[in-house]
C-alpha cells in the first residue's frame, strides 16, 4: 500500500513520535510505501520514508495548529495513495489515531487543579477553543473511516464526549514496545557502573520519572510525596520541560538533594536498568510508552487511574494504581508497596511477561490489518 502518515514534527523525546517512527519503519520492511507529511522530521530518521514538508507558522501554538491543519489539507488533497493515517487533528483522514486523547477532558481535569485566575485564562485562550473545535469537527463531521484509540480508557472518553460516534467506529490498539531494546538483561550491563557514576549507593532505592509535559504527568505530586518517603529513596527525572519550578518545589519540600533532574536523553534503557520503580502519577494520559518500557525492563510501575496503562497493571504483582495522584500520602504508600515488589525476584518475571503481551509487532499487525480492511474504500 501507499500510506500517508501525518504528524506535525518528530520529537525524539516524545513517546508518540518514537512509536510512530517504529510503526512506519515496520511498514517499510513489509514493502509498503510510506510518505510522511510533517513540518519537521530529522534526516537521520527518514531512512526509507518519503518526506513531504508541511509549511507551518511557528510563532504561536495557535498559529501552528491552524496553519498545519490548513496546509496539510491542501497538500493531502493531491495525495494519490491508498490511505491517510493521521496522528494530528486535521480536516480529513482515513484513520485518526487519537494518541493525545480528548482535549476537553484534559481541560476539565486540569481546571480542578488550578487557581481561579489561571482557569479563567484557559477558558479565554483561543488555542484551547481551537483544539476543542478540531476534536468536534473530526468526531461529529465523521472526518475519518476509523478511529484508533490507544486504550479502552480513551475509547470511553471519545464515546462519552461525542455521543454521535458509534462503538464500531473505534478500534482499540495498544502501543507496542521494543522488547529487545528494553530488557531485564540491561541491568547486568548498566546497573552497577551507572548507579556508581550517579552517586547512588547499594542501599538507595531509585524512582524513575520519564515524560515530557511535567504538569500533566504529575511531577509536582511525585516530588511532594518524596517528603513522606525514607531518606534513601532517590528520584531520577528524565524528560523535556521547565525544570526550575520543580527544583523550587523540591527545595520547599526539603528533598532537593534526593532528586536528580537529568533533562531529555537519547536512549532511556540504561536508566530503567538502574531504577527500582517507574512512577507516573499523571492527571491524564491516553497510553504511556514509558510504562510498557519499564515493564519490559523488568521493573514495577506506579501510575494513576487517569492513565490508559492502568488497564494493564496488576496491583501487587507488577505495579500499583493511584486513585488520586494529588494525594501525596496515597502516592507515597503506593510507591512503598511497589518498592517492596521490586525486591521480589518474581516481580521482574511478571513485569516482563506482561510487556510481552504488548509487542511492537502485535501493534503493527493490528494497525496494518485495519488499513488493509479500509484500503478498498478509497
């Protein structure tokens, strides 16, 4: 098939982009012709892909959304192929992968955690109105043949917010993880030397946070919970975001010396290997690749009910689930339970076994089967 893949830009630290790149590479291996319509995609990541640069006004986020949606609409009208697979909010596509969730749902959740002045500014912000409008347009004007939801959680969100959509319009396809890259064997390669290099002692327990978008992913609440955890518990923060406000929170909680802000990194597998638990107390997350990567690496996970991955976590076996990520006491209790799990040899086996149900190949096969079903319709 000749497939158009749509994404604004490739961010090497973003889980959605990494997943999309791996998906496209697998399609190429299977003999499909893959065209990427994006504003920015690094040359190092275009091997085998046919790249089409979509012009975008990059001054403000509002301009980016509208200029990309309009420019991609203009360019894709001339695409002489089988299917358009979009990961962005645009005006038409054959398959819309709702990887970012429903924006109005995220806004409702976000409003609960903000002071009134900030809530007012969000209500008046044309950026949020625009994103909500594009969601409305796609889902109510039926600007798709099929929707892919990355979890049952997001499928329910779509159906609850847009009653006109039929259950049959949505196919749940969980993300896949690279089981060779993320593996418990990495502990033998990296754990001892890297922990020593980073100043972690043998008796230290290391929590790992990986994510871009610190506010939505609950980093503040994780830092606040550190004050309730023993002094030998350390936190390693990886991801792109404004670090200074979170350093200040750590200082106010008296835990600054126990937190290492590493920023974005290329290649996270060594950091899973040196960590004992991945913690993602997110407010809203459709499906986080980092959870699957942690399980594949053999470490338990603590995440919230507002994360699509909570569907695949088995409490007291390969992780724990938080009901209220804003509650530092509950979060600290769940982390301590997960640290106890991490000390059991069988936890690594259970976590790895769980990840093996979410292979990249399985995800590719399910998405490819959907595209094959739809291709005669064009």
